[in-house]
C-alpha cells in the first residue's frame, strides 16, 4: 500500500528525533514543517514527525503543570 520510501519510523528513530528536539527545541518548527511537507506524498513519515512534535509538547505541558502545582503547594 505504501512505498518503501514511506516506511514508518522505528522506535529508535523516534527516540533519536525526540532527544534531538529536547536538546534543540527549535527543531520542533522543523518537525511541523516536515509534517506539512510530507503529508500528501509520504503520510507515514508525516505521522512520525507529528508524533515527535506531539510527544515533545506533551512533555513541556507536563513540566509546566507539575511546576505550577509544586509552586502552589509551596506557596501556601
């Protein structure tokens, strides 16, 4: 169904991309652009890029929520 060039990312590739994003957060913009660019021609690759971006943003949201919760608990 999908071409061999559109193979989904392996778990190792996803982890490497996620670590690269954590170390250099502006890469998130690159993942968003790659998702848009490959969306029609390579849908599985686009889903892989979207997964990396979404996972990174969920991690950021988790850190913010925990940080606000801890600061509220310590502030009282």
